[in-house]
């Protein structure tokens, strides 16, 4: 049975939502499975069909939800340097804030 889609997350390899990208709709403990570890420069977080107010994503610098993290609510983040998180994302979890 499929999990409900709370958020649609696009991770882009370049600033301003350019370059190659990966789309996630659920937790992922290792971006290596997507060939995208330590490559995210911009991110879009869009409510999915099962969005609940308070839903957000947490990106971690380490695999398996370890290391430093940032939390992003739905929105468009064109430059992860603002968060000192350029090319650091290695895992992601959907959280409630």
C-alpha cells in the first residue's frame, strides 16, 4: 500500500531551480540511492494531496538522518547557501513542526 503524499520535494543541483533534479515524496535515508548525495543547491517544497498544516522537511548532512540539519516549510528556496547547507544534503525526512 502506498504512503500518502504529504509534500512534493524537488532537489536541484544548481541555484535558482536549475540543473538536474530529483523528486521525493517520502523519507529517504541515503541520497546515494538517487546518485544525488551532497549535490543540492536549491529546493522546492510543495504541499501534496495529503498535506497537513505543519508539514515540513528536514534535510541532514549525513546519511541515515545524521549530522547537521535544516528544516524547510513549504516554499521555494533558490539558494541553500542562505542556510550554510550548499551541497550538503544526504538524507531527508518529512516532519511536523
